[in-house]
């Protein structure tokens, strides 16, 4: 895996999330991949289980936006950083924001073998009581 390959994988990840196409989701992961939505979670194991888990409760189209970019790539391991925003029904108002870091490992075919997500909400500013600004895309 190199930086450009990881960036392309991230683009395919976002496209699969937008479409909820089972084949697109499955194409991201190896047969025996593990997927953790949180580092303390027990992993979802195997491509079929990961696809089924994604399809269990899909996000409404247009209810989110994101920006993800490679942070570091070394051999088969890669780290992504970025942000995700979930929108109100009006499609404009941000209801929830998260900063994201993903730890990923890949096989020689460019499929993810191990995925762990870390995310956090922005800190509230004590003086003004507003949620911190998100970095520009």
C-alpha cells in the first residue's frame, strides 16, 4: 500500500458508504478482515459479516458529509485522519461532528484486513459555549 493507493481506497470507502452497494462494500475488505467501529469493540469478523453489518442500519442519503485523507502509510499499514458531520433534516445544519482517525492494514491486493476507527466530538469552548470549528476540507 502506498499513499495514492490508500487515498483511492478512502475514496472507494466513501463511495460505498454513499451507495450502500454490497459489492462495493465487500470489495474494500479481505475475506478474513476484522472491523472495529471503536477500539474497545469486539471486531466484526469476515467480509460477509462486515457487509451485513454496514447494511443493517444505513445512514439516510444526504445526512452526512466527510473529508478523509491519508496521514501515514508504511508497508501494509495506513492511518487516515479527517472529519465527519451528520446533518439535520434540512440538509444544511450540522447536528454532530466528529474527528476521525482510522488504523488500517492491507493485503497485497489492496483490500483492508484490519480496520479500527477512533473518533471524538469537538471540545466545547468554555468561554463561549460553542462547538469548535471544523478544519476546512
